[in-house]
C-alpha cells in the first residue's frame, strides 16, 4: 500500500500572534479556549513553509469547558472576511486551542477526527491543516506557555508533530488583531483555582474513559446550578435502559461526584437508596459502581424468582 512521504514543515509565527494567544490563555485558566490561525504559505514538492500573520480569537458566543471548546464560527468568519478585503491572498491555515487547563499534552481523539474531516473536506482551500496547541503554563521568566505544532495533509491519515527547531518566532507585524487588548476577567482565588485544577484532571481522565467505553455519555454544564455534569444511557443485563446523570461538586474544596437516575422506573431498585448519600472521586468510578451494583441486584432478583 502506498504510504505518503513525510512532509517537511517550517513555521514562522510573529511574537505578537503568540502574545495574543497567551493573553487569551490568561483569561481562561480552567476552561479550554482557542481560535483560528490565518496567514500564507509556500509549497515546493513535499516542503511547506507556513507564515502566520494573524490570530482570530474564539468569539463572544464560544462555549467552553475543561475538556471541550466550541468556537463562535459566525464571528470568526466575519473577522476573516473583513481581513480578506485588505489582504485578498490570506488563507485560513488552521486552528489553535488550549490543553494546559486539563493536562492533556497532545491532540485529543476528538481533535484528530475533527481536523481530518476539515482537511479532507472538498471546500477546504488548502491541502493541509495546521494546529497550534497550548500544552503547559510555564513559570518564571521567558515564554508564558509551552506550545506544540501539528500538521495534517489531505488524503494522509498521519498527523505530524512539527519539531521545535522547525517553529520560529519572528518579530513581524500581525494583520489581526489590530490592537489586541488584555481584557481579563476577574481572577479566581488561589483555592478555587486549585479545586478547578483537581476537577479538570479528573474530567480529562473521565473524557478518555467515556470516549472509549461509554461513548453515549457527554460532558455538559448547568448554568442554573453552576455545575459540570455527565449524562448518558446505561444498558443492564436484563436489557433495560436508564438515563444516568453524574453531577460534579467542588464546593467542599475537593471535587466529588454523585449519581442519579432521574425519572426512571429502574430507580425502584433497592440499591439506589444507598446512592442518595454516596459520593465518588470521579464520574467514571460512579458509573462503573452503579452499573455493577444494579446488574448484581437484577441478577439476584431473577435468581430468587426462578
């Protein structure tokens, strides 16, 4: 089977573009954020030179959690078309987003699938897609954050990480943002930040677990309760189904999780009375425990009937 030749990729990113990204990261210390990367490129054979000239932010209607990020595409498209009027050769090179809030040091499976769909879409203008990922907040002097660079090509299943030596920070002007302002939101207290970091670590592990074993479970956020939760459907050994909610609580200084089956007939099972006061250290532990206990009770009841 034909295997595409590995590309040679060199990236040039202005210092001001990085600073715009870093400023956005400073505003969102516990939730993912991101945006678009615009600029130009040169291609000769298998060699690509990507020249970044602008960073578009997430937009006012972006949705964020510690493990997911949804851009305000309408806003970003409006900005891009405005820039394009004065720079007709501008291209949408790719996206940037953050993982430093959740400890994931590379692209998630969801990121990879999304970027592959984009680069192989018939309306995508270039034969490649570039992704900048913020993976760590640094301490001390120098850079504020550590970033990684990834490169995808059309009709190529591989995702290539660009070596640091091939990514160059340059002192060149940017065409967007024209006048970047540091519009920071009020910072959380130190205790709140630490609690959120603990919760984020568990959310990342939960996300990986559910994606592989319980793909119907999705992370959600309740504005009314101000709380993060997971919701999905479980199937038990007797063929019954139940919608399950796992609610996160960070109010006592350390995140904990409670589980419930709202409005389900299966809630008549005796074992669920014990779950009203029971807490777990993660959503995945709650689901595994619930599934095991319910299946055990169903099995015992069937045995008693027989």
